[in-house]
């Protein structure tokens, strides 16, 4: 067992290290600004997807190729895409100066903003159960980030670790792809949200790796392979996100992304990259409990969201 005074001393040392490096502190406001852009981008993209579905008359089986093309002509969807692009820029900037397990979970603030925006647009106020679910999501992530702030450390990523990440990503994409082929006609929002969240967790990790290697001047063929894998994962994840918008409200989609995405990214950071190598046992247990709380919140939100439970079926939002 690790002595309590030694644990506290290690935590204080980590916290002092954070304040000694102002770049790490800069990562926090950048991540929060990215969350704001993500919230508004999600709302506008959702509006565009709903409009395209209404005009095409096809609302099952995922978005078709024609519908995906039609999105490019919807001003609301294009505006949302630009905002999400800005969110990505902010997120990448944050990842360039701060550890992955500290920056990534901060996107959970987007859930609160998106909930307020969607309530105003749809005219449906969040229910007590959905507010509790949102509190679980944000609370779990807050606990996660608090622990990470004390113990997050960065290490040079080895080629072996890169191959492990790329291998796991390939397996994940294949599994979700096969599952999508089998259930696409009856898949619910939770499947698309889970798929997008898991894949985007790898996107965040690969982005951090590519940025770190580029900063170190190590931009060789393996880094290029990681960049290609990152872009491919972005494309696959983007399809699942857009389809999730077609079968669920935007704040439900954001709930999944801002909880599942960081949990996956942090698991990779913990298990593969060793970003919590200095964390004591109690901190690792705290990570598990906080992640479980946040994930349970997402599951409960899919059950109690007012647009999902209204009249026993998803409510039709006002599309402009």
C-alpha cells in the first residue's frame, strides 16, 4: 500500500509542475472554447440533417449517399461544419500543449451548452430524469479531469505503442462496420453514438501522437501512416455522427461524444501511452468509477430524453 503522505506529496508535485508550465494551463481554455464551437456546430448540423431527411422522405437505414451529398447544399449544415472545424482547431491546439487525459474530457461542457440550445430550438424542456443523466455525465467527467490534473504526465510514444494503437483501431472499425451492415435497418441512436464516440477517441489519440512527433521533428513514414489512419477514422466517425443526428437529438449525440470519446482516449492514454504512470492505485480506481458514472449518464439520457420519450417515440424538432 502507498503511504498517504507520499501520495499527497506526489499529487502536490504534479500540481506544482502544471503551474510551472503555463502551456498546460493554456490547453484548458482552448479545450473549453472548442466545446462551445462543438455545441453550436452540433445544433446546426442536426438542423441540416433533419431538413435533408424531411425533403428526401428517407429516415431509416442510415444516411444514403444522395443525402450525404445533399447536406453540402444546406447552409445550416455547412455553418455547423465550419464551427466543428473551429472546434477541432481549438482541440488540436489544446492537445499540442497539454496531456491528452487532461484536455479531452473538458469537452463535456459542450453537453450542457447543447442541452440549453436544443431546449430552445425544440421547445421541449429537459425532464428531471434527463437533467439527472446530464449531471451524471458532466459530474463523472469533472471527477475524471480533477484526478487527471494531478497525475497526468506525458512520455515519448514508441513505435511499438503506435502499432498497438493502429492495430486496435483497425479491429474497432471492422467490428463496427460489420455490426452496422447487420443492424443498420433497425439501429438506434445509441449504436451510432457509441460507434462515433469510440472511433473519435482514437482520432484524438492519433492527433496527439502526430502533433507530438511533428513537434519533435520525427515526421517519417510511420507518422504519415498515423495521419492517414486519423483521416480515415475521421471520415468513418463523421458518417456515424451524421446518422446519429438523423435518429436522435443533438444533445444526446453530444452526450455520447463528450463522454465516450474522452473515456476511450483516456483508456488509451492510461493503458498504452502511460500518461498516468505516476498515479497511485486510488487514482486509477477513481478513473474507473468516474468513467462508469459518466457512461451510465449517457445510457440514462438515451432512455429519458424528452424528445425520445415524447408520445412513446422521438419527437420531430422544428426544422427551419
